[in-house]
C-alpha cells in the first residue's frame, strides 16, 4: 500500500500497470476516459474515507460526523464509496450500479462535479461491448484500483500522476492525442516563455485537458505566490471533463472552465464583452479546417478586424482571438503554431503584416521536428506583447528576437523531446534577448519589412555550417607515404604464405 514516502515514479508505475492490465480491446482514446474517471473516483473516495475516520475519532456521533463531512470540498453520500462498488463487483449489472453511484455523488456536489462523473456510460454496449466483455473490463479496473490507497499520497503527487496518465495515454493514442494534451516538455517551455507573474489572470482558449494552464500556475507558485486565476475553454466534451478533473485534483477548484467552440462561440465573457487577460497561452489545433470563416465577418466581438483567415486554415483565427482577449497595452500571448504561419501569403500575410506594424510581435522561436504525436513537422512559438503597442510601457521596443532551436532536442524512438537543458537554453536566450551565432538574433523592423514581412526564421538566423576545406596537395603527399608501406606489407604477406606452402 502506498504511504507518504511513496515517490512520484512509484505511484506512476502502479497506476499505469493497473490501467494497462484492465484494457480489453478498446481504442486508447476511448479507454483513457474510463480509466481517468475511475482514478478520479478512487481519489475522491479514499480522501473522503480518510476524512470520515478522522472526524469519527474526533466527534464520535454519526450524525455530527456526517454534518461535518458535508462542509468539506466534496461529500460522498452513503453507499457510494469505492469500497461499496468493490463489494458488489461480481454483480452482472456492475456497470449500471457504477453509473448510479457516480450520479449520486454528482447530485451531492453539483457546483464542482456536475457532468464530470456521468459524462461516460459504464453500461454502454456500443462503446464497451457485450455484457461479458464490459463487465470484465470494469471488474479489472475496480479490482486493480482497489489495491491503491490514494489518501496516503500528497495531493501534488496525485495531480502529477494524473498528468502522467494523460501523457501516457496520449502516446498510446498516437495522432488522436493532440486533442487533449500538449507534450509536457513543450508545455513547460511555453509556460516559462510566457513569464506568468503573481496576480495574473491566465487563459487558454484551446485548453485540452488543462495541463498548460496548470503549468503556467506552477511557474507563479515557484515565485512563492498562489495569487493567480485560471480560465479556459475546450470544444470537445470528454476533453473538457478531463480538464475539470485535472484542476480539481490540483486543488484549483476556482478555475473557470467552459465547454464550447472558442472561435464561433467564446464563452469567457462578462457584461456581454470578451473577458480580458494578463496572459493568454495555447497550443491550438494546427491549420484547422472549417473553423467558421463564414461567421467571421459578422463576429459580434470584431475579433477579425485585421482580416479573415483562410477557411481551411484556422491558425490566425486563434491568434486573432488571443490578441483580442489579451489586456490592451499590457497583455501577453504565447502560442504554438505551424511554420506556415510565419511565411504564408494571402490573407494570412496581411494579418501578419498588420501585427508587425502594430509592433506586438516580440519573439519567434523555432522548435525541433518530431515533438508531437500529431505531426512530425517542426513547429514554432510566437510571443506577442501588447505592452509594445502604442501607449504601452514598451512601445519604443521595435525589434524582434528570432531563435532557431531546431537542433535542441533529445532524440527518441517514436518521438523527440526537450531536456531541461534545452528548455533552459531557449528560455535564457529569450529572457536575455541574446544574439548567439547560428542560434539567435535580434532583428530590426526595417529588415523584416524589406523581407516583405516574412518571419521565416532562417532568413534572419544563419545556420549554414561551412565544410572544412580539403587540402588536396597534403592528402596526395600522405598517399605517397602510405603506398610504400602497403607494398612492404604485401611483400611480407607473400613471404609468409610461401612459408606455409599456400599458393
């Protein structure tokens, strides 16, 4: 049984083993949702059980204990614990019973948990198969998770293990993974480059399972502050529920998360206007087709005033939205984009030129290829800073930092990754605004204008490596020296063969 001394790595292995052994012929993208809800349910149950035992010891009377429990972060009514479900695990209607239990827990905790635990049907023949197959999967999950006591593990370790499980399932789900999480090393880099600070209101308009938001908050907590607020929106229902569980496990209950299409129906609004944020970060879907260009001209929030992005490439639609929700004259934007955003012409070229003329683009950072399951192409990070616009504190700053970090990675079998050293090198170069030969360069506006507002990194950072000059005459002299040696060896070899009587 885990106890307070359990390490992050040990718990990760225990949880993954439990999830992996229970899997029966389900696609990883579907199976992960059932496993993560089971993990969440077990966490709630173990924590509640521990609290109940503590109050029992302190207060004694059953009614007083129940009254006290109802004032906590959440409440589990009678006959809804994981122990209860474990006790009826052999029933043929175990899936139906599990659905009922989860619904009861939601009813008691509507404000925080409504829609999370009932977002999946544990009795679905269409998803989980015939009765025998789905019962087998559910029983394996219940039996494996029953062996783990999550009440004896620190909350941050639980939250991190949850993120670990999401990432493992991401790798397992391959190309389908991009919808629910950003590779942790890339997310860590983006969170650092965003430079969140105490008091920030932080938004991710394409939040996936919420990992990027949590990492941005973690950067602030490293500074010794817990003074920040998290906001996000996600269009996929199951992924939105993952994000809600994720922030709950990290004890960020006050985060405001919305379910809906950010580009066509932004829901982070107040007084019928878009909410404004100190920091906007995202890894939106690359070159999203059918993103809603037909609705953009009549957008009630006028987010696309610089131009309407192409109907089959939504990259600048997300960037335009992020710019409009960043606070005027002070908000910052950090976003992962495909390289095409840096140089494509047409409508995208006009939007890019407008942003350059507004002086809001602060840095362009090229990353290695092979960092994502969803694509093998190299990607870039754009840092936009509204404090550089007219009237902002940094309006006199006119140059842009280009970083060519395509060689900063640790090679992997199926996927490359960024090491802590890679992340630190990129971040320090950005923070110090350094020009480093063949790696980074600070470029003035006029040079970019002369290049027709093209931001292709290799136009500004020379990465050409000169080949070592070959001294032909020296090589010929070396060959002249070697020839007599070869002749001598051949003569000796013939002599030895003759002695051995070999022709």
